């Protein structure tokens, strides 16, 4: 098989309805580019006919390669597996649900030929998404931008082209709690955005509900910022100062013969407030400790049950 210049990496989880149409779009676009290419689909522990369809596509077109996990490991790990197996000098990461149109890939390639190492898609329009999804997505980007020390472009998802140099840098980063967008920004190199119109899902339902988006945000914050830990320290000093000030005020009131603040309600309110604050910051510390524990075990990021064409 000819060494591909371009690798298309597509994670797939229960995408039996979408995969044939996704492959047709990719083949049409990449054949039009006129350079050798490969499509690497990572089956992320699908429970439907996704793997059967991938076997059929590989039999019809050897350029379709497959990495099939032994179980579901999640979208970011699936992207990582695709990068691990990609052979091209430029690697395009794209979801298989056709929300990110493959027809934009030639424009990403054009920017890459101009010398950019990372060309990321910017969602200028997002069709078929609820106001809650749009609101939480914007909140997500602003939260990450405020709390982390990496510059993640607004409205930029995982749809992007990566130069081989960048791919090799990402492959060397083996942390378990991964956030590819932030990792790509962190490595540097020349980067540029390409606006595009995001489409509704071709079929099926979203694989990124609010719960997973929240977990992704936690991974990004704990992976690229120690601000929550600094916030815990700052809050501790603020509460300590407030307690000392309150003690001085109560002592002054007692010496002046005035009735100080008293009562079970006041005490109970103070105890609940302080206890809640302590538990929140213990939870934040626990998140960082859990990350350390996961890393020191040094388990593989994923286990592969079957591969095709690799």
C-alpha cells in the first residue's frame, strides 16, 4: 500500500447509520485532493453494527483502516489511538457524525501547504443545536480560557489538521486525562483557524451530553491549571481573616457591655458555611490526587481488540 500523505482520523461510537455516508464524503473529497490518503476509524467499543460496517468498508477499500477497542475508552482516547496509528505527514481529526463536513478538509490542507502546523476549524454557525447546548458550549470555552494557562480558540473543536511534527509531540504526551484541544495549543507551532458551518447530526444522537462536557472541563482545568488549588489557599486566608475580625468585633462588643452576636441559628449557619467550603476544596484536592494516582499506575491508555489494514 502506498505511503499516505494524509491520514483522516475518525473516532466512532455506535455510528452504524452514519459510517457509510461518512466514508462516501471522505472518499469523494480526498480523491479530489489527488494525493495518497488513508482513513483510520477508531471503533470506541461500539455495541451496534459499527464494526461489521467497518469490516465491509475495509474489504471494499483497503485505504479504510480500523482500530477497534476492547471496550469504550472515550472520545479523547480514541483520537489518541488514531494519532498513534496515523502514517501521514498531515493528520486530520474529524468526527464520524458528519457535523464537521469533510468538504472543509481541502481548505485545511491549503493552509497547511502555506506553512501552518495546526489548522483548526472554527464553528461560525452551529445548526440543529439547542439553546442550552449553545449556552453551555460558550460557557465551557470561557471557563477554560479563564482558568487554564493555555489559549484555546473560541468555538474551535477537535476538527483540525495536524502536521507530523505536532502529531509526534502529542504522541509523546501520555497523560490519561486528555484534552486534545488544550494539548494542541500547548505544544505551540504556527496555528490558524478556518471558519466553517457546522451541520446537524446525520443520524443518531450526540455522544457529548452535558455530563461528558462537564467532565471534559474538569480534565482541562486540572490538567492545565493549578488555579483551583491557589483559590483554596486564598479562600482559607480570607476565612481566617474574617474569623479573626469577627472575634475582635465580638470582644469589643462584650467589653462595651453590648449584646454580641449569639444564638443557635448564627452558630449553625457559620458551621454549615465553613463545612461546605471545606468539602468543596477537599473535593478539588481530591481531583488532583486522583489524577496523580491514575498517572503513577502507568496503565496503557487503551487496549485494542482488533485492527484492520494497520
